[in-house]
C-alpha cells in the first residue's frame, strides 16, 4: 500500500514522492522491501530491502523518514535519502506485534497487539491497552498513554498535538500524548478528527 507523501520532498527526496510498502508475505523468490515512487512519472526511484515484512508504514516528510512496524514487534525508521536504517527499537518487548503507527514532525505513536488463548483454547489477538510515543529520530521512549479499550487505529491530531484513538468496538477518544488523561471522550468529535488526519 502507499504511505504518505505529497509535495516536494525535503533533503533531496524526489518531488511528490510516495512510499509503497510490501505489506504481505513476499513471494518465495522475493524479499520484503519498501519502494520510493515518483508520482509525477510513476517510476520507481529506489527500493530498500527489509529484514522482516512490514505490517504498517508511515512517511514523515519533515524528517524524510519512513517509519515501519512489523509482526516481530520492531519499529524501524529508514532515511529516504540515504536508503539506510536510521533506527530500530522494540517498544513492547517480546510477544507483541506493531498493529498501528502514525508520525508527527518529531514523534511516532505506536499501538500493538498480543496473542492470548481464548476461553475455547484458540489463539486470538488482543489490542494492548497502552499506546507508546517515541522520539521520531532516536526512537527513545517519550510517554505511555493508556487507552483501556485497545486501539484499532491511532492518529496524531495536528492542531492540538493530542492523539485520537479508536477501538475495535467503535469507541473513540482524544488523548493527551504526554501520557495524561483522556482529553475528549466524545466519539463523534474523535472520529471526525481521525478522518481529518488521514
């Protein structure tokens, strides 16, 4: 799928660049990768090989970075200009996969799922109740943000610097990104903000 990117890219990135990410399992002969495309000519600018398939991706034009999250629980950032790995971390430790992420100019917020046994003895995925914010460049932890219902989607709300989280059951809330309490629990406002930030 495509992740981000309109306008001229900073730091020598191609103008109107969009980033495509290999989201599924690669073919037997192929390895997972991300690709930078020139939208003006629809041509491939370059491709970066990945150590593991990415489940979610976001391009942050201000930092010229692509941020990826995988089933291995690792958040990785790649510099679009140098095509190299800029950083990586495992914010949730073992046993979690990164299910959602979104970037702002300086930070990234991530959500995770973990597997557990259901009452019937089957493995099921459950959204973690804690969202984690990280510094975009260093990937150092910034804050843990509690969202007890577990986030099926999470986005930065640019005007306020808050987070908008949506649960799998449709409950939405605006959250303090510094780790504080819920700023605005009314679902219609939060859902509108989530749609507007996409």
